[in-house]
């Protein structure tokens, strides 16, 4: 290789050229393209940086949204628990119970104790917040929030009649209906709020 030849050598790809002009052509033809390519490569790199920022902002946004959603979800759950009609409410089971109280319930018609069956408020896949697990007369009030339930709501779930003038098909036009809570006569009937450990007795005597 002579010095003359070296003079027209492309520094980038080590190709030799016959003249400076040829090298110039070569440079503008090959290496200006390379330059463009380099730029083209650099651009996505800066684009990538921007994407990283967008990604980070999105992640932070999602986390914030997740927290807000989680909190509002809890609020919604509580709202649901507080406001849902008892006949539509499904507590699903015995997990996450914030409320779990019991009452002893007894119904006597003309001296005969009436059966309060097991599984009132319970059917496959459904557990209402007021239910029975056996026929002992124990009412279970359970749910994901603390909320008042009434004896009338228990009867709604049972599908039987109960109010101040009626128990089942027995009405006060043909008899006397009385209710006792912990041994004390009570006139709230279907509106009685169920309180833990209450002993509730409904008694009907035909005329
Ligand atoms: Zn229970
Ligand atoms: Zn239960």
C-alpha cells in the first residue's frame, strides 16, 4: 500500500478509492446513510426513554387507581351491606364476618311449640345475613358489616307471615297475639331489632 492509496482510504470501512472525489462520493453515498441510520437508531432510543416515563406514569396511575378503587370497593361493599334488602343480600359464607350475633326464638300457638326449621335463609350458593343452621330456634345474624336486622326480615326470608296482627295464618281477629323479649312483653313485633342473646317468644292463643 502506498501513501497515495492511503490518502483516499475510507476511515470508516477501510475501502480504498482512486481519487478524493471518489471517496467523497463514497462518503456521501454510504456514510451519510449510516449517519441517518445512527440517527434513526438514536431516535427510538429517546423514544424509548419517553416510553419508560409513560410506563412509569401509567404504573403510578394504576397504583393510585388501585388504591382508590380498593378504598371505594370497601366503601361500596359496606354500602351494599348497609343498604341491600335482606332478601337480596348474599353473605356467601362465614368468612369476613364483622357481625355475628344470635337470638333464641320460640313460637307457641295454642300451647304447641312450632318448628322453626334449619336452613332458613340458606340455599345452595346463598347465605342470607339472617339464617338458621338447625331447628333449635337459634337465629344467626351474620354479615360483613354491623347493621340492624329485624324479626320481620327473618320472617321475610322464611316466607311466613308475621306482624302485630298475624303469625302464620293465625290473625288477631280470631285470637290474641303477644310477643315477649327476655320475658318482658314487647309491642314491636316485626319491627323488633335483633340484639345479641335476646330470647324472643311469640305466643298466639285462639279465642
Ligand atoms: Zn352464628
Ligand atoms: Zn351462620
